[in-house]
């Protein structure tokens, strides 16, 4: 979703992270950590110094990206049907 919202920034952030990491960095240990770093760097242009939660939260990632994402729709459907919502 982040790549779709800001493709050029995402590509640049990906290059930055990949070109500057080494085997001892946390971003080199797990793909999830690498992706979190890329997403955070991508969002720094609009949210300098803010954490990942802000970059992808209400004021970060455009609403259209959430609405167009099948994964996002699946998560929303799961949460809407969760048993704890019947209480």
C-alpha cells in the first residue's frame, strides 16, 4: 500500500536501506524489519521524525490506499465479524 501511494519515494527508500545496511543491522536480520525501515523512511518526507504508526495511520497513508487494498478489506471484514463485536 505504501509503494502504491508513493512509488518514487518508496523506491528511493528501498535503495537507501539496502545500500546502507550490513549484516549486523536489525534490518538485515528479518524481511519484516527491512520493510518497516523502508516504509518509515518513505513517510519521513511528510512526517519527519514520526514513527511508523503515524506514517501509515490516519494522517499518513491516503485513505484510498486502504480502500483499494484487498488485504485491508479482508482485515476490516474479519474485525467486523469478530465474536467480540456481538457483545
